[in-house]
């Protein structure tokens, strides 16, 4: 069995007995120095026990759920890997799960863990890695501009296909990693392609759509076409669908708010909103919108969306009983202030 989980190590396991054979890191890691002969990690205690540390890979992993492929012809596994470091420190003021403490990361949603997030030392990116499981060594890799790229497909024709976060389907030579072909997709891709034969012709199909944990508040491609299945065949002549541009409202502005409410709004945003909607004014939005680009009517009626709002049926938490009307006004002030902060050439008094 070949397994490349989130922790950054590639495992080879006897599929009949389950016995550990070997493990080697396929990306840089700092939480362990390796695995011993019994298949137990040799921990880096300085990282494990530190009150402040950068963890590589972070919680989203060196390889998440996006499927990897194996080619019996090349003997290589093809891993949609990623680099998303996470820097954290102990929160000395942590007051427990579901504490609803403004300023504590997601403390009003049950996700808080007593840690505060810090700026990591390097930006996130993705890789397609061809890995030799016998030698436990990389054969080649291709770097992507973003993490959260699609799963892989290896074919008998020595091709490897992968969809990317920047809205492409790419074919590589399975042995050398040379890019051979690419086609534009309607949005970022997270699924894996499939291949099948019909009437003697080989087809490659892929379901295209953007989302998942990383894709909630972030994106690379400026396209948001409807979920679409693309199918390719040699000699195919069907026209490609037109790509739909990601629709963003203008940066919200021209609304009055109380500047004194902004610090309290920032603390509430950190404990309620940031994990899904990202940093207002900085994040462009992904599967979910950046709140600094909301329509005016929505920001002026923010409470009706936050408390028992229409998005609760689609997965948004209902903050009824958790946030008051005063809290909503503080959040509104913070969102508007962040929009003003990133607006080019804004006089200090405008929008106040």
C-alpha cells in the first residue's frame, strides 16, 4: 500500500500484513525527523512543545483529500502536494471552547483551540510531485502558484493529468514532467480527472468547480463558471464553454459608521467570521464572498443575514443568541473600516 497523508510522509505498507516498510517525507517537514523501524515518528520535541512555533505542514496538510495516482508503467506515484505552513502561539487568555470571547480565534463557533495565528515565514503554494516509492525519492515536480490543486490521473500513454487552482487542466509527460498540453477551465479545479474508453476511443473527463476548506475565502482564478463536466477526446470539435468572470461588487463605501466601534468589531470578526470569509479588504473571496465587497443593501441589513439568515440552510452558522444587535453594528463598522483602509487615495474623513 502507498499512502501520502497530511503529515508530509510517504508510507509504504505491506498490504497483506499491514506491516510498516518505509516512510520518507515528500515535502519539507519540521514536526518530525523521520520514522523508526516500528513505524513510529521520531518527534521534534522543540516544535511539539513550543508555546510559539511554525508547523510545516500546517493543518490543511502536505496532501489533503485530492486523490493521487500511481502508474505501474513508470512505477511512480503522482501527488497533488501543497505547502501551507501555519504559525501559532499559545493564547494566554484562552477561556475554553465555545467561550464566545471576542478576539479569540473562532471562539463563538467551537473551532477555537487556545492558539493564536501568526504570520507564517513563507507563502502557500502547490506542487505536483512524481514520487518513486521504491527509492523513496522524488523523480520530478512542478510548482503551482497556489495550493489546493486537483487530484491526478495517470494513463497507460505515459501521461499525467491534473486540474489546477488557477483554472487549467494540464497534461504532463509521466516520466519527465514536461508539460505537453493545457486547456482553460471555468474555475479553479479540485477534483481528479477520469479516463474511459467508448467505441475504441479514449476520453478524459473532469468535474470542474471551486470550494473546499481552502477555497472558502480564497481563490486564484478570476472565474466562477457553474459546476461543469469537461470531456476531451483526440479530434474533438465541440466548442469550449465560455468562462464566466468572478462577479464581485465594488469595494463597499460611502456609508457612515462609528469609528469607535471598529476595535470591538475587529475582535468579534476574529471570533466569528474570519475562518470562512478571510481577511476583509485583503481576501478577494472564494466560494464565499469577501465581506468588504457586499452590496450596500446587505451591509445595511447585516443583522438579517447573520441572525437566522437565508444562508443558514447552506451551511452558515446561525448566530441567534450569540450575537446581539450591538454586536452586529460593531461588525458592520469593522467591515466598512477595512474597506476604507484598502481603498486607494481615500481621505481620512471619508465614509465616517
